[in-house]
C-alpha cells in the first residue's frame, strides 16, 4: 500500500502517542502488581526482601553468615550474592518458590571485568579510549553472567581516583571526571542493554557511592574529607552519569562524607540521589557497611545503625543482617515507619519485576545456553582485541620493538609464566588455568625461527610481611621465598644466551585490588635487583609490566630501552602481549592515570588547580619540591606507538564563541612513521579566569583515528558552551564569559593550545 505524506504523519503521531501510553500502562500494571503483593506481605517477609546474604560458594568479604539457606526457605532472605551456575541458582530458586508468596530470589555477583571470559582490569581497559569496546566487554560479561544464573553485577565502579597507593584504582578508570562520565554511560548500557527483561541483561550497580576513591593516604577503607565544590565538580559526575543512563542499582561506599558514613547519609542517599537526581532503583550497602557505622562512631549499636541506614535511604542490607535483626523492633519503637519499609521493598521488588523474574524465576537457569555462551570463540576473540588495545607503550628507544620473529628470546620474570596473575584481581568466576600466560603467548606466536628460553628469575617480592598480609585473603599466589640467589643466577646465565631479553615484572594480582594498598609503589625491590642484573649483561631488554596501578618507574625509564604497560589483561593476556611484542598489533593505548616519579608527589593529576605561586624554577618561593620535579613521569593521556604522529597547529573556525554559535576546532594529524597505527587525539580546555579557581586544563573530547603509514587527516571537534560550564562561586552549573585556551594533542602534557573568547 502506498501511503500519502499525510498518512505517514498520522501514522507517526499514532506511534508517538501510543508508545508512551503503552509504557504508562505497563508502569501502572507493575505498580498494581507490586502494591497488591506488598499488601499481602507480613512485616517479616518485607524485611526479608531487604536482606542480601552471601552464599558459601565464594566469599568476597570478611565473614560468612551460615544458615542462609534456612533464611531463604523461611522467606527471610530475598537476594543472594556469590552464587552462580544455572544448577546452583536453580537449586536456591526452588527453595524460594516453596515459600508462601513465591517471591523469586535475585542473584548478584562481582562481575567486574568479565564473568568467565576475563577482560583487562578496568584501569587497563580504560586505556583503549574506545567506548564501543568498553560497552562490548560489559555486554559480553552480561551475556555470560546471565547465562550462568546471575541477575545483577556489582559494576561499574566509577570512583575517581588520584592516589595510586590505593589498590582499588585497578577497578576504576582513573583520575579524570569527564572520561569517567563517558565510561559510566558505556558500561551501564553494556550491562543492562535496552530492556532488562531480555534474558541476557543484568542489573548494573554503580559504586561506591560516593567518593571512595578519595580516601586519605590511599589506605583502603580510610576516611574522606572534601569540599562540596570538589565533590560536585570532580567526583560526583560519573555516578550521576550512570543514574542518567538508567542504572538500576546503587551501592553505598565504606567511607564517610562530610562526617557521616555514606551508608547513613540522608543528604547523599535521599536528598541528592532520589530527590535531586531522580533515582528510581534500589540502594544496596557495601559489605557489612551498616554494622561498620558503629566503628565509625556515629551510632552505639546495631539497632541504631539499622535505623540510621533505613532513614538515610538504604533499601538493601548486604551481609550485615541488621535489617533482618533490627527493623521489626525499630517499627515497634516508631524509629522507622512501615511506609519506609514498604518503599524500600517496592524498590527491590520492582527490579525483580523488571527482570521478568515473577514471570519466570528460572529465566537464567538454562544449562545448554550456559555451555553455548560462556567463553565462546567470539568472546575470546573480543577479549584478545580489547587486551591488545589496552596495552600502553611507555618507551621504545631506537625502535627495539617490535621484535623480529627470529633469533633467541629469553623471557624472564615472576610474571612470565603465570596464568592466574593474567586475569587480575576481581576476576569473578574467571579461571586462571584457562588464561594464556605470556610464555604461552610468545610460544604460540613466535614460530620455528625463534628459540624461546624461560627463567623465573625472582619471586614476586622478598617482603615476607607484605606476603603474609596479602595471603591472609589468599589473593597473592603462594610462593617460596627461598633460593632467590639461585633464581637470579639462572636468569643471568639464560640472558647471556639470548639476542633480546623480555622481562615480565610487576605486581602479583594479589598486590592490587581491595585491601591491597601499598605505600611504596615501585616494582618490588628483589625484582628490581633482577632487572639490574640482567641489564648489566648488556643485552637489549624489553620490560613487560603487569600491575594494577601506576608504578614509580624512574630507574626503569632511565635505564631500560623499551617498556610495555600490560596491566592484567585477562584470559587472552599472553596472546595479546605477543601480538604487540611482534608487531602484529601496533599499540595504541594511552594511560588514564598519571604515573608519578615517586610516591612523595602523590596525589598527582593533570587537571590540578592553579596556585598563587606557580612553579618558577629560578625562584625558590614558588610551588615545588626541592628533590623532585613537579612533572609526573608519564602524564595522563600518554602512550606511544610503533609509528609516529605529527600534529599541525590548532585551527579555530573563529576566535569568538557564543551560546548560539559553537566553535569548530581542527588540527591536521599525520602518520610520519613506518607503520599503520591508531592515535587518540585529545582535546583539553582551560578557563583562564573564573569566579572560582579553575583547573590548568580539562579533557573535553577525544577522537581515536586510524592512519596508514604516510597518511594524514584533519580531526575536527565542536566546542559548545556546555563544554565550558562549571560550578561557579554560588555553586550554579554555568559558563562565564571570558578567555579560554583550547589544547589538542597526543596527551595532557604535549597538547598545543590556542585562545578563544566566550562573549
Ligand atoms: C566491595 C564491593 C563488592 C562487595 C561484594 C566489598 O568488599 O567493596 O566492591 O561489590 O564487597 O563482594
């Protein structure tokens, strides 16, 4: 049938009117269903829905509560974490289906960088500067997790972090707010998809709300103190971006905010999150963080802790069991109301409803699907591509890399033949024995013309105190600290037989992540000794680093010709590193967290404010150290390629910008080296004069381009007044007329600037 233009318009208006109507109807049906259900629930059953307990399958926190199965059977526990596989979740779900109201269980888990196909740790993956890939890894994680019985992941972690002593920097995307916003959006979309009722969608959980990344001295679980301005300008936007992207759940943080722990902070969880930001999902605590408010000293006992949490706006209690034990008497004493409990229950049940669990509680219990989806060839291929793109080339003197597929290569170091380390910390259900070690990756690639020799060379560390603490949580692989001298001697002998030495050094995965803060973030001393001994043989050395945080690498940078930062790259790590070592993939990653020269420079980040006495090397009384420069070793956004790129001058479409007329910024970029390659072209802005002090520059855009050898292109960005907004002196989000500089370049240090004016 041919339709007239009017016919098309009519059809379009019918669709636009009926679609929201349908959505409204659906919402009304949901409300009716849930409210009727809540009316039928006893107070105990309601409280049960607010109680989240860990199974004994996998425990991620300090202690277990035995008897969780009894609680499920009695309808006193509505959600379980750390339980997966279709078989096991079915078994637990069947228990819930025998309860009076048959309310399905919700299964959560820390699927942080992949479920069984493990992707690079988030700080590594961030170096791809590729939002489509970041979304893709979350999508795959959701597909695998949901096929494995899960409904809910405790990800993304979007805590802005500027202190690499904190072991949890590995879980986030680093120091930059604007970049963190982009990643938050991509991840929520990847996990949740467009429809939560789709079988392969999982609820995302943005964490840790809020400010956990700003803990003092980088010591995990420590306190936080911050001005409102810094909070709103630098730390809150990524959480807000996740809310705007429709994230279904929010996890509170362990730290306090302005004197009140996040888990008991009404301003944070109700005024800001619900009222100002319009969050509609449910809020879960972090592991036992309700109980921990007693240690914080803001409540005297569990009873008061429960009241503070519920009154603040916490819907679900993770593992503390305080809602389960205290809410009933709190209602009797009128310290909390039944209406508050009903609201919390509604938030939780709505998530179960959105997932379609009331229709099919076993929707994620399909063993055949699990076999088909989990670690499929396509997923492994994606893991390899993302791992390649997460690698950052920090140094490459005299083009030592890429290696030729000939001669003798000695591979030396405690991380050379490790599978477990490759999948990193928080590798969820990932299986280290399925990961490709660097040794295996090199062997897979090198072919018959290359002789590959291997020696361990050193233990991860000779610091037995560190080992003891890390091993307490069994997250550092056990090792024998004896025979160090022998290991070193063997390695030196091996190196002498080689044409080139690849040194695999860094941190064990257990030296990073939660509860793994370090005050000294260098490569452990015994590994440095090994590196020095090998360097002294005079053989060319390529340093391949595995680690979960920026390290201090001054000696290495000054003395080792080639350095590759490979983080913990996941299941395909060894293959991906070999792809880069031999030039089958030309590295394009750029760091999203500054690498300091030494720990004394911390906190160090590129978007710092100006001071009244900016650095002047000739004047003692300016802002600087006597013993180290102000500059980091590797700045934010830095990373090399096997080829070289040259940048032309920054061109503006005009010198003036207004709200009505945005500005075009363009720059010519050429590939001037000998390889095809990708480059992340970065745009930063500086507001020269503001009603409050402004950062020296802020990332406001980037483009990742591919240029063939000898090729050039013009990269264009559009700046609108929205890119110039900030919290002004009265805490209003607005732009101020005046002068600005826009910088474009390969990283935050080397970007070249030109000025424009906002009228
Ligand atoms: C961590 C969270 C995690 C939770 C559940 C806590 O210790 O801080 O990030 O999601 O455990 O495993």
